[in-house]
C-alpha cells in the first residue's frame, strides 16, 4: 500500500487529496487535512475523482493517424505520428508563415505543459497562436484586474473568508461550483450570524438560498447594480476619501458616471427593489471586511471586462482592498487556469505575466529561451478567432490539447464546420469521448491525472505538486513529454532536451525572476516539503531550506502594479450589448453548471454516482412563460435561437425570473444526437477587450416539441 499527496483536478479551489494505492492496484482517496485549501474536505466531484482513472474503458491507448479524413484511423508508433505532424507543420509554416498553425489548450493542463507549448510556438515557431479554454472562462477577470490593479493578480486568499463580515457573491453559484469555498463561507456565517451574505444572480440557486439578501437582477444589468451601489456609497459618505486621494486615479469620472442614473432608475432596470440596493450598499459601507466573489456571470459577457471593473470599483472607492477580509476574488473555474496565466498561456501574454506587445518583455524571453526567431509583436488568435480563422482557411492547422471545443465553444455549429473544413487537426487527449476525435488527422493519447507529474496553481495563487502515482495505459504519454518530443522532431531538440518535468518547472521558475510573480528557486522538492506555496514568495531560501512562505494577500501597502502605483477606478457605461430579444426570440437563455458534473462530462459523466444527481439535461422555465406556451412540467420542448436548436424536457420553476430560462452547459451527445448541446444556441459575440464569449445571454424561443 502506498499513499500519494496530490490536488483535485476539477476546479480552481485546488483541494489537496491523499490517494492510496492498494497492493492490488485499487485506488482510494480522501481529502488532505494538511492542505490549507480544503483542510480535508472534498465535494462530491473530488470524492469520486479516482474513479475517473480507474475506469479506462474510454481511454485513447495508441497514437493513430490517417492520410485523409475519408480513411479510417490507423494505429502508428509515436515517432511516425510526431514525424508526420512535424512534417505537416513545417510545410505549412514554410508556405503560409508561422501564423498558419495554432495550439488550443486547456486549464486542465499542468503548469509545465502550458510552459512548454508556449515556449514552442511563441519562441521557436514564431507565432502567438496559442489560446486556452480559459479564454472562455476567466479572461474578462484577467483584463479587469490588469486595468484596475495593474496586473492579473488575485489580491486575496481563502483566509479572507473568516475575516470578512460582508460576502458579496455575484454571477456565481459557489455552493455548487466551488463547494469547498462555500462550506467555509457557511461555517463562518454559522459561527458569526451577523456576517451578511449578498447574492446577485438572475436565478435562485443554493448560493442565493443561503444568503441574507438575494438581488435577483435582470440578465445583463450587473453594471447598473454596481454603479447604483457606488452612487449610494458616495451619497452616504461610505467612501474612503483618504485612500482614494492617496492610492487611486479616476474617481471624479466615476462619480460623474454613477450620478447619471438614479437608484430608482437602476432598480427598475435591474428589476429589483430600490430598498434592496440600499440595504446592500449600507452593509458594504458599514462593514470592516468586504469580500466579493464572482465567476462566469460577470466574465462570460460581451461587457465582461466592464462588469469586472464595476465590481472592483466598489473596493477601490471604499479602500476595502489589501486588508484582511477585503478584496475582489475572481474564482477560477478550472484547476490550473492560474498556472496557465503564469506561464503565458493566452494569445496575448508571455511567461511571468509579461505581455507580447511589450518589446522589453519579448526581449527578456527571447534572451531567456535563446530563440531562433523573434517573438511576434502582436497577440495571436484567441479561442473563437481560431475557429473563425479555420473556417476562412487563414489558419491551416490546429492542435487541440485536453479540451473538448465541440461542446464548449459558443455557436458550436460554426466551430464544428470549421474543424470539418480545416486542413490538419491534431487531437491530444485522454479520452475517446472527446467530440473532436472524429475530425482528427492525428490522435495522440495523453496520460491522465495521477499518471504524470507536474504542478498546478489554484485560485488563491497556491502552487501544489502533483506526483505520478500510476502508469498510463497503453502507450499514452505525459503531455509535457509529447510536446518536447514533437519540438525535437521540429528541429528544436537542443532547447527542449528535458529528462523530466522537474527540469521544465525549474526553467519556468527561473524566468519569473524579478517579476511580480517571482517564484525563483521553488522546485519540486520544496513544494513536496511545504505541501503548497503561494506566490509571490516572501522569504528567500537556499539549498531547499524550509519553510517557505508565500504572500497571502497582495497590495497590503496599497502600492498597486500600475506604472504610478495607483489603482485605476474606471467610469464604465452600464448598457448591455448582448444580442437583442425579439418577437421571434423573446426569452433570454443563460447556461451554467449543475452540482455533480464537470465541463463536457468526459470525466464526471463516467462516474455512476455523479450521474445520479441530475441524469438528464433540462430547461428551467418560469411558470408564466410555461403557461403562455402551454407547456407542462416534464414535457419535451424545443429551444431555438438564431443559430440552432436544443430539445430537452422542461422543469417549470420560479428559480428563474420571468423571461429567463436556464440550460446546463455539460451535455454534448446523447444517444448520438447533439440536441442537448447548450452551445447550439449561444453566439460568437465576445467582449472587445477580453475576447470572452457572451455565453450568459442568448435570445431564444421555447415551444412544445
Ligand atoms: Fe475538487 Fe473543486 Fe470539489 Fe475541491 S471544490 S474537491 S477542487 S471539485
């Protein structure tokens, strides 16, 4: 019997787990009481995580390829698969330039994998065409943090929960999607009944039901609400004028903006009582600790960056940031979205939170990597742009790693047509359930969680090491090894000559020297000894000496990462720019997660216990909207948008506002049909700054099937 300490690979909470491997190879799992992120607790998904690697029935086992898509896939060896892929990439790059190829990766990737793909395409191929499914998830928060605080840095930590007396949850349902964080919030509230929880959500959820105040706003009116709260904070003099004067810019414009709309007007637009907005503002104004949490309700919006800024503004005008219990906390959806951001895993950034548009940042990485080409000086294609470019034949080849875009991309039929039309598709994945496999020219089997070694960073900047505990089945390889083997086939072997991922990690940490996320010198041994470390470091160390301490809370000196060290308050307009509803499409559709499923169900969908909670997709519809359409509970309905349709059973409930309906995001194919796929309906509108899609607002019609 052997035990291994790892991290749950579902959500950004980053719970520590202890895996026990029995002599007969069976695995069992429990929460790690020593890991500060969860202190032994696990949610239903985490508790059943080991089943996802024990069931190998859907695993990709061998490299496969075909010379054209009318041919069946043939099993090949790794050298043949990678040599052919390298030959195609070289030909396309020579003929059409480096921007003719792209990598589309995942927040499931380990930090080392993210780092290597970035190094390869940005430093050696010479294109910035790498993006990640995190673009669909938290890129609006990245831009919001940068514009307000100067850098993409989550300034708070989980310990701030117990120090807060107002917890403001907006556009999020952590009771289901970040359950271990929510258990801490509930425990804090139980021990301190005066703590106030405010939930802002167009739906009633388990989070809203355990809140003191639910602001059930109309979809798309988040900025209207936040600006109204800002107005009241100013009028009631709850603002911190000293902090504003000493540490921020932009307050006069903000004040002018929020005064343009009365609280009564705001309440009407939001569809809630003005008295509730006053109550929220009073609680925020009077509290000592104001902690805000948000996820997709703010991020996945055509005005997602401005929604983020409007929330961060409330912290800046009250000076409630950089102190225990205070600050804006973007909850990352994926386990290593943060690690991806650290290593440059978006089309516009470089490792160490450097920017591709910054000449000195490019020069630093060119020197560090000793690149044979100049790093391109403009951002590469983002997630949705990649699929548009494939459809237009501007992008010739795409390599998709550990993500399932044919369920997760907006306006999925466009993405599917693009892949169908594309010249060359490589799919690197664990599971043959990935919907992309049927469009692939080359399929590369990847090792899963527990089958490979690496690191991840969770939502509070905490890095944890994940050991290899079991062998991958068949010929599946760790993703990092696939990339360094491919780089060698491309002729870059000298710069990708790694023996293990520990060497990759050491190289990555070295490149953070002098940046605001400096983890220089952190290595696997230190991570194992310390169990986890938060960045940036606050102690120096030598020769693996412990303990190491990281930074729990940023900006405690109120020196922000902007050029003049002052945070920027933004006067943001409050109009929504989502697609309009119409007579033909009069309802707003929003989507989201259910409690026991994860993303496109390639993992959780295989665990019988998890499928019991909600076995089938459904549409939540308000009783008034159902009656108007003569639809009864449990009947099959067709939901249509300007792009496609979905057919699922209806759940009639007052959990949604009149005029709003809700569809879970998880289901792809059921019994061979794509008709439960939420993204048949969503659209390709994106926020102009973050390029994050407007998943939460689609105009639809619902009728009886
Ligand atoms: Fe895993 Fe997230 Fe659940 Fe923790 S809260 S066990 S990280 S899914």
